[in-house]
C-alpha cells in the first residue's frame, strides 16, 4: 500500500514550519518498518550477547519513483516473511506475542523481499513515491 501526504500552503514564509511538521510526521510513520526489522534482528538473530561493531547495516535510497531501504544483519538465518500473517481481527490483549511488527512492515511497504546472502539476512523494502500529475 503506497503512502503519501499532501500539503497545501499559502505563499507566506510563515508556512515553512508546516512543511517541517509534515515531513517529520511522514518520516516518523514510515520509520517504524525499519525499527521493527532492526529490533527483530537484535532480539532474535544473534546467538550471544556479544556486541559486534558491524552487526547490522542499513542503506536507504531515494529516486524519482521509489523510496528503498536494505537492512542486513550477520545473525542467524531468519526470513521474516516466513511468518504467517498476523490475525488482526483479534483484540490486542488476546493476540499472540510476535508477528505484529512483521504485519506492520508488510502493510506499509509496497514490496518486501528477503534473502540470505553471503552469510547475512537481507531484507529489501520498497515504497512507491507519489508524484503530482
């Protein structure tokens, strides 16, 4: 599901803070997918509590059509897409622990891909950009 936001402004410099507000809100909302994947990697993919300086790599790209991100970790193999879909029809207090974050990732991104590559988990996220006609 592509997400977009639109703001109509008056031609006054006093409107600039509204742009900042909207951009911060939009980025905060879409940041949750990356937070969830990093949290899963830190919590589940590493066998020991040893700290590794280069354990997780994050790359983000932006072009005319897409916002993309790649998150890689050197943890145990784990394909988040192998989890069954979360049952979001249940009340929050009765839902199973786990899987809700992956549901969020699937629901907010246009594309989510996983592969194990050179001993690393690699999740690629893509979201189409909305352009004005």
